C-alpha cells in the first residue's frame, strides 16, 4: 500500500548555512525511489509517496541520503497524512480565529509528556501558551515566534534532549495536510 508522507527537515537554509536547494532535494528523494516528490518553501518540507518502510525508517533513509549528498547531518521527521490531519484537527487553540503567525506546532520525533516541561511557569508568560499533543507541542504566540519568550524557553536543548524537534507555523501545518492528502 502506498502512503503519502511529509518529511520535515530541521535547521536547513537558515542564515546562509546548511544549504539544501529544494530542486536538489527533490532529485535526491526521487533517486531513493520515492514517488510524487514535491517541496514546500525553502525551510525544509518535502512530500512524497512510498510503498515501503514506516515513518522512522524513511526518516533515517532521507537523513542518511542528505548527509551523503550534502556533506552535513540534518535531522528529519517523517509523518503521514493521517497524523498531520490529526494534529491540525486537534489543535487546542482556536486556530480559525488566530493569525497563522500566532500559532505554531513543534513536531517531536517521539512522544513527550508534561513532566519534561513541568519547570516552565506558563502563567508567567501569558498571553503566550503551549499545550502538548501527540508527539507535538502547540504554541500560541500572539506577537509572533520571533518575539516569543516562551518559544525561546521551549527550544532549550535540555528540554528537547534525546529528541528531534522542529517547528512550523500554522500556514505550513495546514499546507502539509493539503499536500499529503491522497
């Protein structure tokens, strides 16, 4: 059975380093035997179909190919359409009432529990808020991610130790749902 996936690449094409041209990424993924390869923006989203593997094995295969081809390691998370749709559908914030720049999702490579973030005093950061989902964290940042003190705290390496974590704004969350729809 063929499944459509999104690959989320962490930390590429930012500040002039770790450049991964999207045309080259499409060629690389097609060369791995993945079908219907498309990319979205320059910040590291690729959509493809595969009739083999699972999310973890495909992420490892894509990450290995990127490192061999471009000469540097890139963290990759792969998620299927059903998961991406569930993340959008289960948003704990009123997404339709917010500007897309105010809402972000951090995707994690594995489940996280509330204990990991217990030291954060959410009340001290209001009106910013976060909520946990299935291998994801939803962040409401009314002034945008660039000004968010809570986002800065949430991105600390010790909070994400042992995980791959990569964030996307709400527009990208919805676009990936659309692009992975069969």
